[in-house]
C-alpha cells in the first residue's frame, strides 16, 4: 500500500524520475503534480491490482473480458447484502 513518504523517499522519487527523464525541467508545483504523480500512479496501480484480486477471490466483484480484450470488473450483485454489511462494519 502506498503510504506517506519521508523527505528522503520523495527525494529518491525525484531522482528516479530524472533518471528516466534526464531532460525534465519544472517548478516545485510541477514536480509535485507531474513527476511525483507518475511515481504514485506506479505504486497505486500495484495496490489496486492487489485489491481487485482480493475482491475477485472473495467473489465480491466479478471479472469479464471486454470487447477491448481487457479484463473489466463489476460488483457481484448476488453479494450486495454482504458488501453492505462489510461497509457498515468498516464505518463503525
């Protein structure tokens, strides 16, 4: 799971970005929005992939191959009550 990063970790992310894009040039705002966003998206995609696999394994969401040949996910309507109970449990 992506977590709050230390200054040292952020510095490492900036250097990793610059290693991939040596001609990059930006402001602090641009670095935060664009350079670090790329790093966050890489991390987040892994987190999402793991969460989706867990939800599929629990049969709470289903997967199907779309016309675009990619796998698409949606709620398992047979599990609506179970999902509501899980969400209610987390909010308490």
